[in-house]
């Protein structure tokens, strides 16, 4: 049995998240942090519905989607305001894993073949109102759509029956069905998944307004025998070798940079709660009580991975750290330098990001005499001219016998590329994500 998806939804209107398809009450003005909360609390995907009416609103929504895609690690599906190939392209370029056609809108079924061939079937989903649309567009769906989103929890059985009759619930042409649920009760969402075993997942409902409900719903589903993606521990507490206090030391690292943030201790309950909730929980030896990191300060640590060392007597936690890890306000607890030899601490993985941030700083805070600001002042044509020139210099250098020359030319080329990236609001994170997805 495939695992069911617990998907949250963001309804974008004028840059804010509103409550639903029919309720324009503002849920959050900070949609990026809302999306981060969904990701941190275990959502499998986020579907974003764009309610914009004008080009200006639509561009604002696209910028918000781009910000969200940079901030979260889970897939995004873009929906709403999709009428042509260009709209699909903008959503995918903004960071969406899939773009969602609304088959109830005139003309959308006709462009499905075009956009599917251009971007791939796996990049195209479709919103439907009921089973009649599956019947009407069954050939289009089977050949050009990889997923269906039913915008109401009504009519699920009818939709699944049509998918079954047309052979779209299995094989290479399988088209999973996910439904948008309005219920505000966790047990209501779990009941939908339990009653409709062929349903791929549920969207929204009780998880939208309270992100912490996502993990609660997943644990409830697990209790009902519904397979969902949950944190799975391969080691039980009794598998660890504990210290003399019966505790397990935990070294905590930032999951992206590998920076060591802090060291703490767990007892059995803290370990189990960390696995269950996805939030780092420790045992305070001084207070002799459990403590959730961030419960007072808001500087929570969300679990990305846990590793045991070779002797099973120390835990390594890779986390998404909110704010500072140290009670002093420092990012890391390890800031007191005792001794240090002279050495090259350049990290090849971070040097590009550091240089890029310097370029961004020049763009936002111009400095007289800066060559970078000279390029920004001259504009896109000058930047493109320099990129082209440096590319040519690489070709010339590569034809020369001295291999040393080419490294200088490549460095110049990459610098000018970063200026171009900054000018067009493209980050290294955007580039690396795109490469990783290929």
C-alpha cells in the first residue's frame, strides 16, 4: 500500500494567505513563515492557489511562491490563474514541482498536451470539480496529467470509480487523486483516508490553521493503520549505550551548513517525543525535567535526520534551527575561541554563496568606486556583454597550453554570472535545486 500524502494549502490573495476557496479572511500576512511551519511540522507537499485578478497581483503571487520555494524543502504545487503555457512556465520557474491546470476553465484541457510535451507529464496536475470532468477529459488526463486534485471532499467515490474504470488507478498511466477537505476536525481528515483507500491524500482542512496538527494527524492515521510518512527510528532506546546518568549525549548540527550548534542530553521520553513530534526535545539535568528547545524563546529545532555513532553512545542530530541555538543569543554555543592555528578555512561549498551575498550587498548598498556597482548602474546590456566576453576568454584560455590561465578566466566568468544572477533575482539555491532535480 502506498503512503498517503498529508498536504497543506495556501490560498494567496494580495500577497497574504487567506482562509479558503470561499473565505477571503486573512489567515497570515507572512506566507513564507507559514509555509516554513507546514514544512517543519511534517507536511508532505504544499499546494498554492493563486487568487490574483490582475497582472500586478499575479506577479506578487509568483514572487511569494519563489520565496516559499527557497525557504522550504518539500514540493510545491502551483494552482489558480493558469490559462496558458506561459503561466505553467512561470510557476515551474518559480520553484513549483508541478503546475495545476483547472479543467473546468475553457481552453485548459486543450493546452494540456502542449504543456505536457513542453515540461513533461510529471510536471502537470489538474484541478477538477467532480467525476464528470474525468469522464469528459479522460484521454487528456491519461496521457498528459500526472495527478488530479479534487477541490471538494464530495464525490470522491464517483471520481475513484471513473479512474478505476478507465484504468488510471494503476500501471504507467496511473493518475493519483488527492482531495481538498474543508473539515476542521483531525478525525474527519483521517476518516476520509480510511474510507477511501484508493485516495492518494488529503489537502488542507484542520492542518491549515494549525501546522502542529499535521504531525498529530499523521500519528492518528498510523494508529488507524493508514500508511503515512512519519519519522521512523531504526534504533530503539534500549539499543543505545547510556552514560553513568542514564542519558544519551546529543550533538546538534545545522542540517545545511553542518555547523555544530550545541550539545544536550536525552532520556528515553525525550528521545521518543523527538521522534514522534519532529521537534528536538531534551532532558535538562539541572532542572530534572523535559524541555523542548525553543518552547520559551521560539528558537525551535526541527529534526531533519538523526544518526548514532559507531558505539551507539552518542546521537548526532541534524536540524533546521530557528534563530539562535545558544541561550546567549549566539547562533552556536561554540563561540569561545581557546586557540587557533593559522590555516585556510575556505569552504568550497560556501565561497560562492559568500561572494554572491557581497554582490547583493553592493546592489542594495552602493559603494562609490565599486566595479560591481558600475555594472549594476550600466544595466543588463552591459552585464550581458561582460558575461559574453568572459565566456570567450575561457575558450581562448582553454586553447592555450598553460592550464593555469583557465582558472582565472573561469573565476572572472563566474563573478560576472553572479552579478547577472543578482540582477535577475536568481540565487545559488535556485541553481543548485534546478541541477539536483535534473
